[in-house]
């Protein structure tokens, strides 16, 4: 990989009655998605930082991101995450939608508490 360039790979999956994985992927040497402000997804997303670091921001949070941090994004929630300085990070992500995931939110399995969860050192 050339310095200053991100390596991106992803896959998509077909939809079923319970939902679908829109894409799953890995980014090495990324910086997040450039955005002038907060953005919104129309689906769910999970993103795990496994190298480097950055920040997560939404109307209620401004949190540092380190290896082992999992970011959870709900549909319609304004947010931003990425590198806010000269750094880069490595991530794996999953973007998904469907009624089974809506049920997970209603049952408190997703969307309860902080949008950033520290899993473990990577």
C-alpha cells in the first residue's frame, strides 16, 4: 500500500425477509468519510477500529476512538467519525438493515447507551 492511500475492500449480500447486510468491508489506512458536518445513515452500521485512532461525534457525544472501539450507528442518527488530525486508522465495518435489526433496537440489544463500546485491545 502506498503511503497516504487507503486500501478498501467490501462485499454485499442479498436481502431476505428478516433483513440484509448491505455491505461488509475493511479499510486500512483510512481517515473516515469526509463530511462538513454530521451525517445520517438510512440503515444500521457497526465499525471496529483495529489500528490508529480518531474521534466519534454526535449531538450528545465527543469521544476518542482507539483500537478495540466499536462504533454503533442507528438509522437517522446524526453522527461523524474519522480522523480529526493528520492520522489514519484501520477499520472493519458492517452496514445492515431490516426488521430483525429493528427488533434488536426495541429489545435494547442495539442503541442502548453510548454509541462507542470498548471491546478489547486489538
